[in-house]
């Protein structure tokens, strides 16, 4: 399963139980669309930290990093790369 698929599955399981993965576009704005609020973002960030095995820093808390499935994927890719570079 790709990371995009994993992210979609998380979003669907937590916030959109009546939507299929095929219906959730990778570029759909989860914040403007009302899928996630501030508490939802905290839940997403905790999930990301668990998946990448590292904390999300305060400087990464830009809402644009978490606005879409594609943005979350790009953020996780970058964060994983930073972790490898530091490790």
C-alpha cells in the first residue's frame, strides 16, 4: 500500500467513514472542506509522528503541510528524509 493510500485510509477511518478511498481526491482541501478541524489536525500530527518515528517540530505546523492528502504525503516524505539525514 502506498503512503498516499495509507494517508487516505487514515483520513477516511477518522473523519469520513462514509467515503471510499476512490472518492477522496489527493488534492481535496481537508481544512477548507471541513473534514478536519484543529483537534483533527492534532490527531493527524500524532499519527504522522507515529508513522515517521519522529516528532513534528513547531516550525512544521504550517496548515499548508496538512491541507491535502498530497501535501501530507510531501510533508511525510520530507520529514522522513530529514530524519535519515540526521540519523
